[in-house]
C-alpha cells in the first residue's frame, strides 16, 4: 500500500486555499484554522498549514481565549511550529486583544460594572499572574486615565494605597475604580481584597475622592464590590 502523504495547500483547489479564499470570498468566510494557517504560512511534512492549525485549535478545545493563554514555548510543542510561527500566532492574538480594548476605551464613560469588565477583560483575563489597576474618573464618570499600580504572582500582588491616592490627586480625579484579576478563575474577593477596598474607600473620603467600585476579573466572569453591596 502506498504511503499516505497530506496534500500541501498549493495542491488544493484554488477555492480551498486560505489566501485565495480570503481574496475571493472575504475574510469572514475563513474558519479559525484557515486564519491561523495564513499566519503560520506552512505546515510540516505530514500536515498542511490548515491541518496543523486544526490540531493546535483542537488542543485548546477550539477556544480562542484558551489559545491566547499559550506562550511561545507552549506553541512550539506542536510539530511544525517553530519560534517564528509561534511568535506570529501570539502577536496576532495580542493585536486582537488590543483592538478590542481600543474599541471599548473610545466610549470613555463608565455607566456600570460591566463597562469596567469589558475594558479589563482583554487586558487581564489571560494573564498567569495578578495585576492591579485603577481607572480615574471626572465628575461625569468619564475616564481620565487607566493606570497599572502593581504586578505580582499567581496568588496576589501588593498594592500601595498612598500611590493610588497620589495618582488620583495628580489627575484631579473625582472618583476612581479599582480592578485586578484572579488567575485562579475564582472571582470571589479574598480578605486582602476586602481590606484594600476598605482602605482606599476611607482614605479617599479625606480627599473627597469617591471609590465607585472594585472589580475582580476572571476569564469568564467578574465580581463587583458595588453590585454586591460591599462598598
């Protein structure tokens, strides 16, 4: 029996080649695997770029959010993915996150806890470590600035109340919102989360700066101190 050999993309019919398909039918006609195939350009000796891309997606249950969590080293564990291809995939997914973030920030005004979640989900949900951020607002709840305060490990990060208030005063903020992520996926506040929230709230009162909310972001959901009556 002759040995089976996968067809390269160049041997496919024109309408099935991802690049040609994009040009003739539009980018929305391409599957996730076909889009990734365009990024990596080629497969390996046993698989076309599309087949390789399908295998990579299969390893994360075809979930692009999970794919976005993979590092360059993780991607290189797949046969046919070297450093350059892995970097290309990571860079493309990062651009997608930044586009999402840019579209949301243009709204400029915070009306609910979900608005805060939409701003920070693409920034924090995929991180393997904790980061603590603040949003500074004017009297109309329009965003003055968004600032990272600290970065820590898997289980926590150290936050300086004095730094938070200094930045709020410097920007002439009327109010602020705290936000950090839980890489564990547990969106419930820890004792440390409750403590820092209370400290910022009480300290802000002295400066006439209102703490509006504290949002804990995880991959699939969030916790709002304000919504839960904890502020």
